[in-house]
C-alpha cells in the first residue's frame, strides 16, 4: 500500500511538471532591448494577435524612477482604462484595432520595463521590453598657449568615449549626475602644433571632432583683427569729417541766403537818435523864423512897388 501511494505521488508530481512545462511553452517571455534617443518617439507592439480570439490587453509600465502605470482594454466590454500614465504615453491608435503602445518625445523618466499581457481564447501571451534612453553629450574644447587642451563631453548617457589625435596619455575624469548622465573631462598636453579631440557616442552615427587652432593661425587671426579694427576706425573718422563738413556747408549757405534774400531793416544807433532829439527844437525855430521873414519880405516888397503893381501882387 505504501509503495502504491508513493507511485501515485510520483505520478502526480510528474503530471504537474508536464502541465507546468506546457504552460511555460504557451507563455513566451520575450525580453527585447530597445534604445532610443531622447526626444524621439517609441512604438512598442504586442506581436501578432488574432482580433477574433482577443479578450483583453494590458500594458504594465515599470519605470526605473517614479510610479508604475498601466493601460488596459477589455474586448467584450469595449472599455479602456489607464492608471498613472503620462499624457505622452497612450495607445498608438485605438486598442480594438491596434494594441501597440506609443510614447511621444521620450525622456529619461520613461526608461524601464514595459510588459504587454494579452489574454485570448487560446491562452495568454507576454512580451517584455527594456527601454533605454540615449542622451547625446555637449562637446566643448578649450586650448591654451602652452599646448594643453581640455575636451569636455557634458551630460551624456552613457558616458562618451574621448580620444586624441595624435595619440598620447590624457588624464580623464568622470562626473556622474543624479539623472544617470555622465560628464567626461579629458585633459591632454602635446608639443604638436595641431591637436584634435575625437568624441564618439551611441547616439551619433559618426565621431565628432574638434581641433585646437595652431599658433600660426592665432597670429594671423590677431593681425587680421588688428588691421580690420584700424580700417573701421579710419572709415569712422572719414565719415565723421564728411558729416561735419556737410553741416558746416549747410550753415554757411543758409547764412548767405539769409543775408542776400531777406530785406534788412534800417538800423539806427543811439547817437543818431540823440542828435535828432537835439536838432528838433532848432528845426522848429528855424521854420518859424522863415515864416516871419517871408511875411516881412512880402510886406516890404508890396510897399515899394508902384501902385499899379501892388494889386497884382
């Protein structure tokens, strides 16, 4: 009896193992890694699903930072539901026709795990995505007169790869930020006249390069800048003189026209006025004396004339 019981236990265990194996085979656990550049759009699909056998679709989003969210759809009820999902995350079109998940302008906050759970009349299906967001760094290069160059690839994710041409032994420092980005600082010294910083990153298709200008170039640039400055100063002085000359000529012309075209009023000085005031009494006295003299003269003449001529007079 004991042996029979042991056989039954083994048989049940074997059957359970077979059923579990079949269940695992029916539920594939795909883990697809997706990398997108920050600011781009992401389209995640649940795979080929027969719409006739579809019962429900659930997207479970588990970001690395922040709260989890979910998008769900019930085929039999034609009902959708969403929990804690941002506005940039939604169904690509309508869940009854397309079960894909659409993320607009992805950022670092969307990094994480995305699971699509599909229930059909034939069983359940799962598809898992691991989303990684790439952030291209901002590259700057500074050079000094001693031949030392500092190449900086700021806030990239992952950290950028920095190299130099010609090859040497640079000193590299890394600064990790709280948002997951990394700043790479590479310092390089060389006696070569030309130094080039080469920066590569997964977000770029090609390597970016920045070159330190040579001393000859700096000297030529300084000379050209000085000559150009002198030229602009001379042009400025020329236009100032030209402008001042035109103003002076305009003033002279206006003055000449004022003197020749406009009638001038007679001028009287104070001395003439005083002399006129002094002569006015004398003039009136002379006028009175002349009147008296003329009267006396007429009387005298009339007395001396013969009687026949007096009446005519």
